[in-house]
């Protein structure tokens, strides 16, 4: 294989690398030399290189040696490593040729982590044919631009064996901070995660979740000395649970003990605390009138000052939230230089728009010596699961973060990295080496790695990228998900602290983008890769849905409504909904292991256009516009409310015999809408029961997806349930087993329907 081909398969691209043709040996002639020590990274290096080397070789022909720099014989190389940015992750690879004989490769670094990164690069440079190893002459010097690069959420905690190979090295390990039965502070660590992270060179930040949410488990009931005094309005909320009073010494003491419990774990070097997601002011005499997020920050800093004498090596980080956005500059000004700041905002960092993310006050924070991180989504949306191969978007984001001197970038990809592998690899690439591969080079090299025709793949990306980015930027799928006036049956009043209810962002020249997406679909079909075909179909369906939804909204806003245009919008959206559901379902099936149930956010993405279609149909019925019966529209079955519960349990049954006999076997969805209540409803099981002519009843189908609580915060669900056969002499019932929290007189109320798609 040519030298340039070897370089093209190394991800991320090293900063400095030269490769020439080398030599071949069988594995039993190659010896591996790794430092002896307790660092678990050394075992990982042995595992990485094990396929190329013999476990014990007394007279090898070739050596691969991993050497900590202080033990290396070249001061020039050592000094060069020390001068590199983020040098504790830097490494060098040196090929040794003596009297014309290529006899060994040395990998050297200042730390075990650097050696690990050298091993990952070397593994990609080597190749095997049967038991013969092809070893190029390779010389490299490499280091990362952004110090901490990683993922959080989704399956990130389970995905270390895949993500670490791209030198992603930062992960949030949530700690459970509670109190025991006597009210004494307690900390529970995820040591399994810590151990795996340590062995793979990953920087674990022991993370305390949003401060106003940590009392959900009820442990503060015995600690009235730390509770805040809520407003009367907040106390009446269905999701109310007590918060912390940040002015009380008892609260500071509790946080200090939590910090101390975290610091006592030898695998932890950093603590990260997430500020409250929404403002929860305390109305006690000490807090009244003070800004709540600044009170939180001040309390955390006081507790940290008390921790430092005993644990001087422990770092503290503060993460912002959408709630704290208005006082970002004030919080940044409060932090001493040793305390890092992370920018997170559910509306502003979870965003795919083409405009800068880092605000001027945060840029100033960095210029003044502050250490800044950010949590951006690297996907179409944080709430929906949509295929999007987006090198331009990822490069755009990474260029900004690098140019503004960020220390940490933690991407967000829900529900699994598997759905977004290209974007994650691209993020890892350009945070490590922003000036290595061009966007086009990355696309071509990724194509080679995945056996896709490189030039056709590049043509596909160039054709689809702008339409797909415009669709993501519009937030269509996200905002439909939260447009309750359109997609919910019944009437709901909901004050959400986020941004999703605002209007769609305009897509100019949408017909042009629809045309481009159609051309991209044609290219994908020529390539023949199913994932690309389905991605193009999703983008095309999404753009058409945007066109019809916005046309409908514009039409009904007029004083004189053209009913024919409304019918056209309905018909067009119906076609887009069917295409989207089928494409998302097939795409997800290609990615998931056989038999695994899709995440509920995947199903939400499949079905949200049908929900919007329901809303348009309701409008048409209410205004007398003719509309035909359609199986994809929800058919009402009934409702549930507090009166059906015996204690906290209830069963509801609906006869669906005639419905099933009308539409026959196929894919059905139980369609649920939460209307109101003082607490949520849990659906324990959802089944279809068959009753035979001789009596008796059996379950013939059940929802296998994860059943989630319905409440004002999650007010709609579509649960897939398959009907294999419908017998003429049997009756069929949709049965739902429910649980509800016993709180107040009105426990819950909602609507139940069914649809076939």
C-alpha cells in the first residue's frame, strides 16, 4: 500500500507525520516492549498492539517499544515534546534504521496517556495479511489542539471502547449525592466507569447534576435546615420538589461533605457542578432579593475553598445553564482562575444554526485567563434522532472553539453515538488537529474507511449538505415536537423554561433545496449504500414537511382561506409523514443490534409529522373543510382520569375489534395525550388482547418499547404495537395497565387513541 494511503486511514490526522515503505514480518518475529507499572493504560497498549506482536519473543527480528520520555536517549525529542501544546497528551513515533536495517519503532511520550495515543496511531498505520505484518517507516510528532474532547449523554458511558480510539478523552461521570436516613451527606460513585475511563486515558469529571434537581429522590425531607423557601406559585407546580437554600451554612456544609466524598476517591481529580436549569429563588430572609445563580456559585466556591487544604490537587468546574444565561458575565467574573467554566444552554448550545456560539463575555473570560468549555450538540437536534452527515457543520463549530481558545468541548449525541458516527469522528478530528484534513479530505478518507466510493460520496455530501443544514437550522422537527397547540389533542397550558415554542426559522428558496435533496437521493441510489439513501429520503421528507407546515400556517392566518390550498398542505404533509416514518425506522434498524428496541426519541421522530397531520385535520374538521377517513389519523378510544384508580393502580380496556377488522394486520400505534394533572401517569404495560368465541383471553401483541411517564413535561407518546393477524370470530381489546403517584385530588387525565400507518 502506498504511503499516502496509510496516512489517509489514520484518524485523527497527526500534526507531523512522514511515512515510507518499510518491511514485513510474521507476528511471531515482532517483540513488544511496554513499561512495567501499575498504570492500567499499559495493559490497554498491550491489548492494542497484541494482534501484531508475539507475547514473548526471545530473539525477535523487530521491536516495537513504548518509552516514557525521561528514559529516552534523545534529549532533542524530549525537549520537542515538552514544547508542544497540551504536551501531557503529546507523543512521538521514531523509526530506527541502523546500517540500512529497519529494526525497531520507538513510541515515546511524557505520560502513559501520550504513549496510548501513539499506540492508537501506530495501530492504524500497521496492516496485516494473514499473520504477516506490514510495518512502514513512520516518524511522527503529534499533540492535540483542544485539551479535553469528549461526549456526554446517550450511550457515551458505555461507548468508551469505540470513542477512545479517536483520542476522545473527557467524560462526565455522574455521582449520586444524597443523604442517609439520619440526614448525613452521602456520595455514590460509578467505579466501573472510573476504572474503564482510567484504562483508556479518559479524564473523568465527577459530575453533580443540576442543583435544583438533586433532591428528587426525597432525601432532603429530613434536612429542613438546607431547604429553600419557594414561591407559592412554584409550590403548586406538579413537578415541585424542594430546592436548596444557598445562604444557609448547613447547605454549604452539605456541599462541602459531598465534595469531600468525591475527592476521597483516588480516581477522581475533577469535580463538575451543573447549576440549576431553571431559576428557583429562595424567599428566606437571607436570600430574598438576591440573584439565585450567583448565590449557587458563591456557595459552591465557599465549599471548594474549604476542600482545597485537604485535597489541593482537586479541580472544580462550574457549568452554566439556560436558566443562568442572563447572568453569565456575572458568574464568569466570580470565578478564580483555577475554577473552570462550562457553557451549556438547552437552547443556545444545543443548536445547529450557522452563527457563533461563544458569547463576547465568554470570549473575554478566556482572554483574561479563564478556562472555558462548551457542550454543543453534534446532531440535527438534541430531542429528535435524524440522519445528518455534516462535515461542514462540525468543522464550522470546531473552528470557532479552537479560534476562541476553549479548553474543553463535550459533544452531545442522543440516544447513541452509533447514529452519529461520522459527526463524532469529525469532531474528534478537528479538535485534535484543526489544520490537518480539509473537509473534502475527511469525507474522502472516511469513505475509504467504510468502503464507500470516495468521489461519489463527496458528490453526495456536497449536494445534500446545504439542504440538510438548512433543515436542521430551521428546527422543524424540534419545534413540532413541542408545538402542543398543533400536535396535542385536548388543551394544555404549559410554561416551559426552554425555547422550543418559538416560530420556525425561515428556509429561503426551499424549492431549490428540495431539488438538491432529490439529486442527492439519486446519487445515493447510484452508490447503493442504504444509510445514504435513507438519509436523503429523510432530508427530502423533512423539507417537504417544512414547506407544507409553513404553507398551512400562512394560509390559516389570512382573512380569506383557500380551502384547496389547505387540502394540498394536508395531502403533501401526509406523503412526507409516511416517507419520514418508514425511512427513520429502516435507518434505525440498520444501526441497532438485532432485536434491540429503538429509543423512544427515535419513535418520536418517526411520528411527529403524523401528530402535525392530526392537528391540520382537526382544523379542517372544525372549519368544515372536507376530509376523508384515514387510518394514519388518530382515532379516539377514550380517556383516563383519577376516578379509575384503585390506590395507585388502574386498568383501562378499549374494544378495537371493528378497527382492526377494518384495517387488518400491520403496524399500529397507541396514541396517548396527557391533558392535565398534579402528577404524571406511568404506563406499566400496553397490550392487545384476543378473546375467542369460547371465552378466555390471551395477549397477542405488546408494546416492547420503553414506557415512560406522561406528565406536563412529556405530554404525548406514540407506542408501536404490531398486529400479526385478525381472526373474524375473535374480539380484540387494547389494554393499558397504569400507575399514578398519589398526590392531590386530580392525579392525572389524558386521552387514548389508535392509528395504523
